[in-house]
């Protein structure tokens, strides 16, 4: 059986939880771009939720296809969001850490 999520990109880079987290950080009101390349057939329901369960973005994607969503936060802090995909009785989810900085790095 193939995986539902073929590739996950975060801020236009292939997502790797072991990568230096600095490349994934943003300033307030700068977008975090989350893209998921999906495999399978039919239609997939895609959703991004925060830790409180609030939906930050959702869409239906014809498979195979790409789910593309931008998320912005106006205040600094660390947030964990969950990307959830479900299609044809299968489901997959991925937790992503979104760091919003107080100010730009100097140097």
C-alpha cells in the first residue's frame, strides 16, 4: 500500500524534522507555506488545525494532487499545527512546529 502523503514541503523546502529549525522560522505576519504532494485516487479532505482544534485551513484535493496552504500568525511564539489528510478510508497526519520570531536576526 502506498503512503497517502508522498512529499511534504514546508516554506518551499522538503520537510525534515532534523534540519536546522532556523530555516523554518518566520516573523509576525509572514506566511508559513505548507505543501503536501498526495497519492491515491478519488478526493482527499485536507485540513490544518492548531493545538486548540481551530481550523487554520482546509480544502478538498483531487488525487493525485497537491494541497497548498499558507498560514500566518500576528504574534510571536511557538505553535504546533497538525496537517490531516483523509481519502478512501486512509488517513495520515503530520505535526509541524511553527516558530514566529519577535524580530529579525541581526548579523
